C-alpha cells in the first residue's frame, strides 16, 4: 500500500513537473497543438508528446508454480466404528440421540485405555463458510466436553473443524443437510 | 494566449489529482446518480508501427471491453468512425473534432502503438471532443506481455478523469473451488473481466478464505494441508509461502489492516471463537474481540480504525462494528436471524453481508452505523452469499448457489447491473476482490 502510494506520488510529481516545465516552454512547442507538450520529445522536432512520463514497468505475475507439498489426505472420509452425533441447524447442543451415541463412545474409550479419539465437527452447506468453521469447532468441542463429563480423560481427545467442506451426503436438501450437521469420530 | 490554455490544463490536471471529488461541470460523470447520463465515448483504431499491426484493433478492443464493464460509458461503435488516426495526430496534426462530435462522441481516445523486439510502446490520449482539449495523455513502455495491464491502467485513468475515482480494471478476484482431482478445495484467481483464470494452490487439501494483502502481492488463507486448519500467506507472483497464525484450533483470516501490518482472523479455541490480530512480521497476536459466543469474520474499515465482525452473542449470528481498542460494540444488522460475512467497502461508506431472508440467503449492504440497510443481490431460486467489495466500492462480487450449481457474480452496489464472473467450477465460493492496480 505504502509503496503504491509513494509511487503514485512520484508519478504525479513527475507529471506535474513535466507539465509545469511545458507551461513555461517555448511558445512554438505549445502552439503546435494548443495543449500541453513536453520537453525532450525527441521523435519529431517540435512535436507535442504530452505527459511523456515513462510509467514504471507493469509487473506481470508469471504462472505460479504448484505447491510442492503433497498434502495430507484430509479430504477422505474415514470410516468410523461409531455413529455420528447429529445437530440441528445453527446449533451445537447435543440432542438425546447424540448423548446416547456419545455414551457408546465413552464406554469404548474407557474400556480401551490408550485409545485416542479425534472428533471432527461438520456443518451443512448453508450459510457462510467462515461461520460454519467456528460452528463446527463448537460442535466438536460440545461433544468433547460431554465425553469428558462421562469420564473420558481429556488427554485422549482432540478436535478439528471442517466447517461445511466435507459433507457426508452431497445432496442439497434437508435430508442431506441433516446428515451433514454432525460430529464424526476418528480413532487414531 | 495559447500558453494560458496550457496553464489551465495544468491546473485542471492538478485539481483532478489532488482532490478525490472534483466538482468540474464539464465532462464529469456523477457516479452517485443512479441511471445518470453516460459519457458517449469513441475509441478510435490505433495508429501502429510495423511491429504488430494487430494492435490497431486489438488495443481498442481491450479498452472498449473495460469501459463497457462500467455503467459510465456509451461506446460509439467503430463502424461509425470516420477519421483514421495516424502517427501525425501525435506530432501536431489536430483531430477533426466536429466529425467525432457529429457521430455522437463527446470524448475520443486515440493511440499510437508499436512493438520493437521485446519492447512495447503505447501512447494514449483522451480528448474532450466538444472543447477539442486534451484531458489525459500517457506514454507507456513495457514488454508485449504487459499489453493488457497497460491498457487496463489507462482505462482506470479514463474513469478517474471523469469521476474522480480510479477504475478497477486489471484487478483480480481470489476464490475457492472444488478440485477435480480430489474432493478438496483449491485457491483460484481470475481477472475482474473473467479472463486469466488460474489455480493458485495444488495440494489436494482444503484451502479456504483467501484475503488479499493491501499491496496485492500476498493472499492469506486457511489450509488443511497438515491435517488441521492453519493460516498461511502466499505470494501470488512467486508462490513463496509462510505460516502466520500458529495458535488455536480453527482459524480463518478476515482481512489485513490498511498498512499491511496486521492480519485479522477468527480463531477458535475450545469451542469459543474470538477475533485476534496478528503481526504479519513476527506473529505477535492481540485479542481484539472477545466473548462467550462465536466471534468470527473480521473485516477492517479502510481507515484501519474499526472492524466489522460477526457474533452470535445475542442468540443468532449478527454483524457488529467496533473501534479497535474501544470496548463498545454496535450491532448493525437487523431484521434477520442470520447475518454473516461482512465486507467493509474500501470507499468506507457501506458494509456488505450475507443475510437470511425468507429461507434464502441474500446479499445486503448497510451504513457502518446500522442505518439504511438495503438488499443488493437475491435470487428466487438460490442463495447469494459472501460479498466482497471492489476497490472503488462501486460493485461487489458474491457467490450464487443453487442446488449444487455455483457461480461467482459481480453486481453494482445499487443492485442494478450484474454479470457472471465464473461458472462451471465445482462449489466456487469465498470470493475476495484484490486491491486497486
């Protein structure tokens, strides 16, 4: 921003300098067209070449090289031994069915000490992606908090939000959306 | 006597340059008058040297296409032009202004271009056909590959000459779309005229929420490439990258401070999302908005003193405005139970956001004090979301979605004119308009 501004001012200053210089230049120069001309317009003697400000070369971005990093396959849905916990629109409160599902998960984790669980928070496609990212985080955290209240050690749990980016059902109706508003469990 | 005309022109140009809204009655387009008078303008075929004869029609085509993207000009078709522009018009020979006036042109653009080896030289002039006076003259040099950026730059100068506000030709829009190869999302960039579409990331992960730095060189975005969402800065020219926000769970960049020092971001930790600003250099973070609810989507005002953001503290997501460092936060959205993704106009006077209305999502704008809310973009058969203002504040890009189909559209801020920018890419969304060029 700063750079652009100072550049603009530089060009402006140059333009003004050139124009002022011309304003004071020989009558003959001005006469040829009756507008502003410029000193040092070498191409044709007496020619008017107004504002011969050589603008800074325009930067043209070369094609961007692709990122080398292969990336982690986070786009794949990992199958879970547990059902998803489902939520209502714009809600992160566990419903009765979600609490039952969470109980099953908690029982498993407490029988298998050492098991680590990742809780993914997801949203349906409606609304804004940024808001849904935070909403997914809140859903995942709501489930985590509930599991902890059931006795699961916090250290065994982690969360990640995928917002609206990983729909389970790619449909665009309430049936699909209801499946996509979910917390998904991944045993690590 | 002639000399005094020259001096007048100097004063005129000075005034145009120094004051954002010159009040010149002659050849001035009032951009605030909806459906106001358009400027009839002729872009003559260029006089060209032997290097590349195709420039004669090629440059006016680019320039005319730019001017036609606004609602400021009526282009006098080339078939009506009677005077052929030659190199002599650039060395003293006057144009036949009565002739141009006769075919309806009040302004005329002429140009002289040549290519020698790897050097492109273009001189362009804008005349007032009524007065026969020169309004604008620029000489550009560059490489042939820089032809379009040069022409866009002059088109921006033309708009500035008539309106006092620089045009936005040559600006770009960053956005996200599904990759065909994976189910992930990659970043893309496209010119505001729909040309030059290119993929920016290629890591088969989710790459989200692109936001431009004020110098237009960097895009901040969220990537899941390591498995969790972190915020990176990517140089759009070189592809160089660095990670900026290193803490918290989910993170989404909202926008940069106008001086480029801070990046504002929504950061979720333990289910609570607050707004931070992080130093782009060094990474030091400060909490800017705090609350029990979800506080997300910060959008700084152009003077950098305030931000618009989203909070659901009142029971539903709504847009709020606060001055940085001051506790008071004012809700500015109303009449909806879902208002998200604010975008503060670079002109300062409006904030656009997504609103839920009658079961659909629409794009609305409102004054920063919450007054004068207006619906700008809506569709009977789909949703309009995620607005981002052009650098002149005169138009917006947004996402249109309808049962799996998605497109990016550009609409004038008064909602009168719109066009499709990008379609045919899966799940295109999160558009962000670059700064001015």
